């Protein structure tokens, strides 16, 4: 099946067959192919795991067939916490600087060229590597890097504009748009003067001048290379200024301060989950409503490759920091299970929806302390929640059910008692039996909460 997003690439197209990823390279893409595969910088990044592994299946004068490693779960920049966008941008600049030493460049600077293997970024657009004109001092992808990396990071940090908004359109934030967000003093701030204000002022003076996009040729190749590298380093410094700090939200302290369990009750819950992971050893786990990733980390340590989703960006950012520091195979994404990422792009086919990517992709789906939020806050019927769990898992579902008498459920229901009085563990067991076989359950002592380990029928 052809990967729809690759239709924009004149050098070739991606397609998937039996879970394997292939790229058909046209004759027009052979120069980029040779530049990439012959590059010492690319080989070094492949060794570090930061560039997609590639093998040539066949090649002739008319083109080539390549096979790329398959990244376990593809994600898109509008699903990332800002920490991940920053890591993807850092990889792009690092690669551009290394390639410059070989007279090579990157023609595209979009974060859509990067996927994540767990918490680690991987550059995947092989054909964006190209020979660079030896007398050309400018990186033509600079403006794209600013629009799709620097300004979205700045807008999230300074104006709390989430990446789900700024990067949902693949070209990011135009300087003119960002300029209108700034105060008068902000427009003269050093961090925005060259990135935002000066381009806006110059564009206003010469609105129809396209000369900015024309190649600039210097007589001295060494001087051109020096200017080129200096421009990349300036962007690298700007990127460092926009590095996201660890953030707090209403949910990031939930485990420590607002958790509905006593320490003993939480230990019961943890033992139940760990025992299930050890006994059934799922290889791929979806942790839905992961909060700051405690159970995602447990799953990874048990040998699973984990995708953690939470609607709270600050919580997802904390998961990423922990996974990166502890080298856990955990991919955190900012996804609201009640309103998951839709399909986007040309004809809604370039970037598939989260549910399309996730359907049947996991051996185990964990829904811990999330079902009652879907029931009471989002008003999603229990049968629909169980249908979704069955769609997402190939085998197991580990679900925590919180009944109506639980204080948190009562708070979430906001006086709509008549809708939920019958919501108890017995109801959940009856409803789940339509789609799942009950393997075991645990009523947590002194609480109105029950853990269910289910197997898909």
C-alpha cells in the first residue's frame, strides 16, 4: 500500500507491504540517494540510531528500490509534547551541520521528517539529503525550520499555544502571525527580532520581491561554507533559547498529591499490573490516560514497547523526560482518547488518524483510572469504551473500573446521579463479557475500584 504522505516527494514514493517499508526512488532521486548513502555523517547517525536504516533491494539507471526499517509506531508533530519537537529540531540541526562538512545539505527542515523510536528521534527522509552548491552560503530551508520548529516552540512556551494547533497545518506558524501575538516590546526582543520582526518589516517594504528565494553565490567556496555553517549555528542557539522547561499542570501532581489511593491500595494496584505483565509478557502496550507514565515505565521494564497517551501535554512531557533519562521504550503522545487525532492533509490521507494507526497494534491496552472520566466527563457509554478497547488490542485489556459510589466519580458526575447509580463492578463484568473473557479481577481493599484483566474473544 502506497504511503499517501510521500506523494509530495518528486524523488520517490514510500509503500508498505506486509508490515515492511519500501521506497521506490525515481531517476530524479538517485543523486540524493547516492549523497545520503555515501555520507559519513549519515552512516554515523545510523550507528547512533538517529537515522533510518536502509538497504538497497535493487537499482538500475532508471531508479532504485529501498527497504527502510519500520519504526514501531508512527507519530506526527502535532501529537508531540514540546520536548519531542525540540529533540526533533535538534537532530535536524545536528545533521545539517555534520552534512555541511561533506558539502551536503538538507532540502527540507520540517519535523515531519522525523519519527520517534520510543523517546528517541529518528530522521527518516533519506531523499531530503542533497549535494550543496559549493558557493551557496544560505540554507534555503531556514525559513521552514523557523516556521515549523522555532516558532511553534516559542508559541507554546510564551503563549501556551499547543502544538496540536500550531502544527496541525504542516507549515507551522508564519512570522506575520507570530508578530501579531507579540507586544510592542516583544517585537524588539533579541530572541524575536531576527526571527520574526525583521522578516515582517522587510516583507512589508517589498511584498512582491521574490529575490529572497534566489541562490546567493559567493566567489570563495570557503567563505560560503563558513557563512552557511554560521547560519546553522545561529539557528542552533535560537533553538537552545526555546528549549522547553519541565511544566506543571492540574494533572502532573496527580500521582503524588491527588491520587485517590492510599499507599497500600496503590501497592495492590501495582502488584496486579506487574503480575499480569510478567505472566502474559505483552510485547506492545498502549497506556491510555497514562498521566505521568508510572505504569508505562513498569510495562517497559517488563519488556514491552509502550505508547503512552494523555490529553495533558505537561504530563506527556514528563513521560518523555523520564523515558529519555532511563532509556525506556516509551513513546509519549498528546492524544485525548475521547477526541483522538483525526486524519489530516491532502484528501485527509497524508497523515492517518490515531485510531487508524492504533487499531489492532497492541497486545495489551491499559485503561487505568480513565474509564470513569470517559463515562462521567465525556458522557461516552460503557459499551462504546469497551468496543474501543477491543478495537485497539489484539489480546489483553487491563481496565480499572470505578463505580458510582467512588468520591471521584461522584465529583465528576456533577449531580447527574440518576445516570450512574447502577454503575458498579457487576455491570462492568456483564458488559465486558460480550467482547472479552475475564481472566482475573481484584477489588482493591477499602475502595470502590476494581481491576479487570480481560482477554479479547
